[in-house]
């Protein structure tokens, strides 16, 4: 089984707009995926310039897919898609 890499941006905009909610992301993972998910915190993903307008922070990367306006439900949905669940 392939590891799903989650990178959570802690840049200023992401932090202010809710990245701190992800400190409990692991608690929301289905048991079937917990050992497949690697969660990392990063100082900045550098996405603020690339994704402006509608696609706002917080930003989370699930493997190579960017989740904009990320929330625990939207990140979990992306993880499930990547896992083939």
C-alpha cells in the first residue's frame, strides 16, 4: 500500500484562516487509512501567489493535489479519493 503524504501549510494566511484545525486531523482518519497517511507541517507551501481569488487558504497538499479552502471534511474526502476508498 502506498503512503498518502499530507502537507499542511502553516504560513501566515493559512494559519489565520484555520490551518490550526488540522492538529486533530489524525483523530478523524478512518482506521483503515491511519497507517497509510503521513502528516507533515510545513512553514509555507508557497501557494498564495498561485491560487488567488476564489481558491483561498488554508492550503493542504494531499500527495500532489492541492486542497484550497481546506477543512477536515474536504481533506478527508481527498484522502479517500487518493486511497481509492
